[in-house]
């Protein structure tokens, strides 16, 4: 069995930031993103080290709870499975489950 490669957290965060803010499909510079509750927060908050990192996850979700654009944020992350971290109040595993439910409803 191959050994998984564990990349430094900072490298993953930097790569994700560069990918998202250079993306042509979704402009995160659009005016509605200025309404995001997380605007100005440290990016590393949204990248818990593991799914068991309860404190980091709780901190990230505290931004999402009352966010005016939570649904839009979630839609962005649902459309692009390569997006990692907390988006729209969900993590990668939760979004994978949501994508699966969408396909079941369509079928």
C-alpha cells in the first residue's frame, strides 16, 4: 500500500489561495464576496489540520453560521471538488456527501 504524502499545511493553504483567486470561473473579487463574514479572517482558520481538529473547525464554522453569502459560498465549493477547507459551513467530506445526494435526486 502506498504511503500518503503529507504536505505542509502552509503549502496547501498558499496553493488553495492562489488557485481560487486566479480562477476565471468564479471571481472571488466580485462585490458580493465583500459580504462574506470571513472576509479579513486568517486563511489558516479554514483549513483544520484533521477532521478531528474540533477547535479549528468550530472557529471556522463560527464565521459561516451567520454569513449572508453562505449558500453562494457552498455552491462554489460544490461545483469544484478540488476545493479544500471549510466553505459554506462544510468540509470536503460533507460536500462529497452533498454531491452524492444531488446525483441521487437527479437520477
